[in-house]
């Protein structure tokens, strides 16, 4: 009798894991779509404002930066 209960318990646990995996997959797809829309809107707003918003320029972190006390620039990675 204990083996039957254990088997049924395992099946129910597996079904629960499958359902949660499906829900997590759907959530990941929705997040990817929303992030894509936000990125597209960011590009459009950046284009319309010449990449300035609120008087600040956006920096991606890959620009050139002048180091202190030296007369050359170094690239940040």
C-alpha cells in the first residue's frame, strides 16, 4: 500500500513541476516581449531627443575617459 501512495505522490509532484515549468516559460516569454517593447521605445525616444533626455547624455560605459594627471585618454571596458 505504501508503494502505491508513494507512486501517486510522485506523479502528482511531477505534474506540479510540469505546470510550474510551463508558467515560468510563459512568464519568461512575456518578460522578453515587454523588454523588447521598452527597448524599441527607448530607441525611438533617444532618436527624437538626439539621445539627450533631461539635459543628461546617456553613456553606455564604453566611451573614452580622461585620466587624472595625464594627457592621454583611456578606454573603459
